[in-house]
């Protein structure tokens, strides 16, 4: 189900504006310090909106790509359309539509067998369908983030999460998505979204998040439209 809300987006925008005004009023702060403060405030709001649905790396990717204002609204409308199409085409994925981007989240069990980085056949169909959407909307960059539960060593789980993210990227590239648009990250068990002390929580933590944000070309187009 798509997670999106005009009220939530408005709340995020208001919080961003308030935090910007507050930090701009501190003449003693450097531009870097002001930017860091504004980013932290906005990130806190967006993180609260998404809640325990995605890890910090995914939330950070949305924050880092945001342009705000009229241009952000232009990008947001485009993302609304793409998110709805992805959810209709891949009903077993969770589509989180917030800010100026999209997070498509798959439970690892949907994509891989236990302790494996080989995509299952149904998973290949899912990634193929997602790749079709990515090709239809070329103005975006994509980050593929792998996550595991806390069973096993940190080093092993980082490696497994990296290999799973790489497997998703490789199959998307095989479906025609330019490799330069995709980057992969393996976070191991460092960004849990549920309690790793329970079977249910560990299952939720085993996941792959695919973050879709506007690239520089789309941002420039959006600013012209604004």
C-alpha cells in the first residue's frame, strides 16, 4: 500500500521553512552549520513521518535530494504518478511516497532464499517490472540498500547485504536501466526497523530498500518549470 499524505508533506515543508528561518537568524553560524541544522530538523520530521518503515540511509537519501519550493512540488507530482504505477504493478512491494522521492521496499524473503543473494524467479519478475518503471521515468537516480537481521557476525551480514543489493542492481541493469543511475549500499544489521529479539522483527529487518530521487537534470527542469 502506498504511504503518502498531503498533510504529512505540508507538515514537512512547514517544518523545513521554520527551521530555515531559525537558523538563518543566527548570524554567527557558518553556511555549513546552518545547512547542517536545517538538514537535521528536516530529517527529523521526515524520519518521524516514515516512522519504522525505512532505515536512516533511505531517509537521508530523500532529504539530500530535496530541492523544495515550486520545483519540489513539480518533482513531487511526478513521483506521485510513478509511485502509484509501481504499487499497481508490484502489489507485494511496500511503496513509501514521501517528500520528493519514493522508497520501494521488499522483504528479503520475497527476493531471496535464506542466506542467499541469488534472486528467486518471482523476484526477477518484480525487479523487471520495477525496471520498466525506472526506464519510463529516466530523470531519477536510484539507491539500492540491503539490510539483514542480527544473526551472525557484523562482517558477514554487511557482505550479504552488499551482495543482495548488487544482485538487484545487476538484474535491473540487465533489463536496460543504465548502470550509472544505480548505486548500491549494504548496511548489514546497522539500521533495524523492528525488534531483532523476535522472529517477526528479524523478518522485517531482512529487506531491500530502493530509493528513487530526482537527478540533476530533472531538478534543473523542475526549476525552469517553477
